[in-house]
């Protein structure tokens, strides 16, 4: 998971992921969209491939890059394991806010 987060932390690589969400693209197409030179784009794609986020599909003399859905499913599963923690914290916050509102209402009612 560390490789995935490290790969996604770089803004250009995150933009590449966003582009590939729409459709598979060649290095040249990605470079054009991002305004990067092809060697830079290739390096970013290599990092994404090494992290298991993209696959390469050779078509004739072109290399088409596409997202690997398995990696994103793994990432989603990992994130889901933390959802119960956040749900509990939001529930406690909600209870706290409800208590504050009750106290505020009681104070205002007593003061009338």
C-alpha cells in the first residue's frame, strides 16, 4: 500500500490517473493533456506501473496505458477498514452537538 500512496502523492501522477479514468491513452496523449514532455510522462507511468496502478497494452507500435481495477479495489478495501473508526467518531460528534443544542435550548427556555 505504501507504493500506491507514494505514487499517488505526486500531482502529475494523480492527474494521469484522473485522465486514465476516462479512457486508456498513449504516452503521447497523456503528455499532450498534461503539457509534459514524453520522457517525463514515461517516468511517471513507470512509477504508476511499478505501484500496480496501470497496465500497458501493446497495440501495433503503440503502448496504451489503462488503469488496473484490482489495485483500486485493494485500495478501497483498505480504506473501508478505517470507515468504522470515522463512523464512530462522527457519531460521537453528532451526539455532542445534539447535547449542546439541548443545553442551549434549556438555557434559552429558562431565561424567558
